[in-house]
């Protein structure tokens, strides 16, 4: 039953937010029943972790009252709870570090933001080779292993001279559903967290802004798409370089460490003709 204090705008916003997620689920075969079970787990987990009184774990009854989930299900789900942190997979974290060094650190770049083609082997390129790049970040993994994976994901290409070219200025897999799904969860989660925090009106708001127009031609949209891809990427790379420089001098202990996400996105679709009609 809907709470009498729940503003209708809240349900309207949630309905709109859920539409693209439901579209993805239907495309991938996730049924309502499957999602309902997943959502039940999330409700219980969030209530358990984030709605405590005096930092004490809530009882099954209190979680049931907060969430509407039956107490028997609450007890079962808490017993099955996975307490592991949902971080990005290690291969993605390593990939982001490698691309950051490749695009920002000599001798791997001509200037910040311009990654150089690298000879694959250290025996050919020495300290300016793909093998040397990988070794700079990790001595536990061979350059060939990383290269094979990146070729699979479309991150790099190999030319006739056996040089490795970076296909994007950030670690964004062009192939590989699992890798793209990991970024999907990470980016959408952090964007939603910023928006939810700002909606709560508590504490310093996070930067979250957008521009939107609804009467553009396809040609104008394509022009904007190109500018966003070029200038937006340069903006993000600038933030990345600044964050990397700060991280190199920061010495926080484990309890003080903070993570950040800075994002930029572009979306277009046909304007809903009904919304353009004058009332």
C-alpha cells in the first residue's frame, strides 16, 4: 500500500528510471519473477546495512517492516547474504591503469592524451614497448596475455610492423559483454548514488548537470555527437590526469581512502510528438 506521505512525483520518476532497465532485462531474458527475487535481496541488504539504529544490526522484524518483505524471506536472505564488495573486476582495473599510463606518461605518449603506437616486444622497443608498459604496472602478468585479451575486447589493434595501437583514449571495451556489463553497473550505480544524494537534500550536493533540447534535426544531433565525443573525452582525460597527479602525492591510510567517478554521457531519441502538443 502506498504511503500517504509519498509524493506522486517519486513514483513517476522511478517508473521512468526503470524503463530502460526493463528494456535491457527483456532483451537478455530476465523475467519479472527473476528480477523480483533480485530486488527482494537488494531491499533486505540495503535495509540491513544502511538503516541501522545506533549502529546495531536491525532485527528481521524491523527489516520486514521497512521493506515489506516477509520475515521468513528476510531471515533466509540474510543467511545467504554475500558480504563481498562489488568492485570492478581485476582485469578492468588493471586495464584502466595501463591506459592511463599509456596516454599520460612518457615515453608511452607524445604528449598527454596522445598515446604512441608501441612495439609489441621489449626486445624491439625497449622501455618504450607494450611489454614495458605492462611491466610498469604489474610484473605478475605477461604483456602477451594482456595483448590477447585487449585484441579480443577491441581496445587495441596490431599493425603489420608488430606495433600495438590504442583504439580508445580510455579503457572502454568495444566487445565482451561481461566487461561492458561491469562498467554498466559501476557507472549507473555511481550516477544514481549522486542523484539520490542530491534528492535527499543532505550534505554537500554532488555535481550533476545536463543540457537537453527537443527540436533538433538529425544533422545537428550528429554534429553535437562528434563535439561531445571529442571535447568530452578531452575533458575527462584532463580530470584523469589531475586525479592521477593527486593520487601520486596523496598518502591516506586505508580508512581515509576515497574513490571517485566522473562521468559524461550523450543520448538521443525521437522527440515524443504527444509532448509537443499545446494543451
